[in-house]
């Protein structure tokens, strides 16, 4: 019987990750009602950070072995430059590991430089792991097909050294490109969507869609103020924010939220929760703060949007809580479509705000008479290589989808980004939606 001490460090990390995951499930179910609100909030965040970091240990060991250990027997191993390289790799890994802890200690009106550096390293870490794994797989396939087995030789050693060098170079290039892309203002994407049973007096009604701003360690007041200026320049009739506005508690980041008070859409500004609002464990305070800025949360409820030209013409705008509220056992919250659409009949057009595309799919299965669903959550994958995973895990990935005869789903790629200040294979977006009556 192998003892825990005899296990390789990767196996120990996997066991530790399993223990942390079990503790997360325990605290979310059995301990959920036994802990006070503040303790539960901190425990959840700490568990998330520990869980991710224990999983990252396995990747970090592979990075160290590939980029440092591989070269320890070379002639350059004793040089001062190699010592600096080892320090650089260690600092890179340490910053990547510290990124998730900034949510606990480093959230303010504007991002701290440390947070930006840590999350940048996390993004580069993900890219580097991908290339090391991919190039390693290609190398193994080449050896197998070439029938060279495990024979050692100068050529093999050179190829072994080439793999991490190439992976690092590709990572540096893509990291710079990703940082530059994310630093640009969101693009304004104008989309015309026909809405069945929309009154003719509401033809060309303009809805501006925001999603996934993620105020927190790497997004602050300056970026939010820029978004608000861009929205106001579009002069929308309605502004909607479909979740993941924040990653922090309302009290801590309140100064950064103040630009939202400048939104002045004549038919109102509306908000629904995303999964990250529930990760803050502070949804009630966020609702109160948003209401102070004349932003109405739609907490499994709806409002009638009345035509400015005729009070007898209207459509139903509804919003549901994010589906992860149920998973987190968040009291009083969770997607409740029946409650959200109470009073919304198929005689009038129905527009639903639902953060996750999965929720959009469930909603259409229950109420196929919904005419338009506005979602976010996917970020368009945000950075390579996560794009493929986001595509496979969501029934609607990004952009406009037609479902059935009279229903459309639009998924925003996000107005900012989550944590990592990078975008690869995606672009931040403010969506200008023009509603067309049939």
C-alpha cells in the first residue's frame, strides 16, 4: 500500500484539489445555513482560490521542468543569465498562482498594478501550458511514426530544448497581442433583429446590450466610465446589463460603479444577475446599489416597455436569476421562468434577459413563445485556447441565432473581460440592437 508521502507531487496536488473540492461542496450544502453570511462569503472565495491553485501546481511543475530542468545539464546552466531565467520563471509562476487571491485582498476603485501583472501571468500561463502540451504531443507522435523509440542523441536533445523555447516565444507573442487587443475600447456592433408581434409604433427601438464587465481586480472606474460614455453616445431607448457586472462586494468597489448613474435611457436601464454576482455573495447589496443609480434589477420578474408613441402598445421585458444561484444554494434566488414571465402572454412580444446561453436554451424549451433572448457569459472564449471549450460547453456561443420560426437569441462576447486583461480570438463589444416590427 503506497502512503501519501510516497506519492509523486502531482498526485499529492490532485489529492489536495479533491479535498478542497469536497470541502466546497460541503460548505455549499451542509454548512450553508450554519455559517453567518460574511464567513460563508470569505470561505467560498478562499476555497475557490485554493482549488484552482492546487490544480495549477501540476501545470506549474510541468512548466518548471520544461523551461528550467531541461537545461540544467547544458553548458549554460552555470551562467548568470540562466540564474536570472530561473528567477524569472519562478516569479512568473508565483504571480500566476497569486492572481485568484487578489479577489480577497486587492480590489479598489482602480486596479492595482500587482493584480494586472498577476492576471497577465495567469493568461500567459494558460497559453504556455497549451503550447507545451501540444508541442510535446507532436513530438511523441513524430517519434512513434518515425519508429525512433526513446533513443538518445544530439538531435533528440536539440529537439527537446527547441520545444520549450518555441512554446515560450509563441506565448510571449500571443500575450502581447492579447494585451493590446483587450486594451482597445469595445467595438460597437449594430444588429437588426425582427421581433414577432412587436408593435409598429416601436419599430427601430434601440436596445444597448452590456455584459460581463467584471468590475474587480483588473477592471475599474476608468474603464466603466469609458463604457458609459460610449453607451450614451448611442442614445439607446433601453440599456440592459445581462450579468457579471462585478466580481467584488458592493461596499468595497462602490466608487468604481458611480459612472453607471450617468446612464439615462428614456425607457429604463435593467439588470439581471450572472454567476459572478453570486460568487460575491453580496447580491442584495448590489441590487440596492444599482437601484440608487436608477438601474432596475429584474429578479425573476418583468416590466412592460410601453411605446413612447402609444400607451396601448407595449412588449414584455423579463429577466431571470442566473442558474448557478441554485448550485450555490443562494437563498431566495435561482432561475424561475414561470415567475419571471407571469403576466407575459404570447399576445405581446416577449424579450428575456438571461445571463447564460444554457438558461436561454432551457427557457425556450419551457416557453417557445419567447421572441428574443439576450445573453452573455461566454466572452467568446476570451483567450486562446479557451475559445474551443467555451464553444463546446454552450448551446449558443456568440452572436445572433435564429431558433424556430419567430425566436432569436443574441449572445454578447462581453463588454470587458474576466480577470485576465487579454483577448485572443475574441473582441470586447457593446451591442446596439435595433428591434424591427414584422
